[in-house]
C-alpha cells in the first residue's frame, strides 16, 4: 500500500468539478484509492462520498492507494492533487 498526505490549498477545498475529474481519473485504475479526512474516508471514484468529506482549504488529507499497480497509480493521483487541489 502506498500513501501520501496533502494539505488542500484550493480556496474552496475539494469541490465538485475537480472531485468529478478525480473520480474519472481513478475509475480505470487497478488500485483502490481512498481519501481520508481524520477518521472519515471515501473511495475516490465515488464523487458524492468524496464531497461528503467536506474538505476545506488548509485541511490535511491522507490518500491511500492499494492494488497491483499502486506505484504508478500513486504517482498519478499525487500529481493530480498537486495540480488541482
């Protein structure tokens, strides 16, 4: 399992548009991608679950990636976070 933490810098946090793009990005991946905010978690491909986390600017999230292609998938997801959140 791979994981990374990220502090959200987007002024409106994780909102609908980039969360939707994230869901589309992770859907074809072989790895399971989960976003954690505190003790709450959401699978990244489930848009409404991700939105339900209520992630705001300056919140720290942990992202876990687990699966057969986790190394490449982790790099893809981490790069997406840096460019969009």
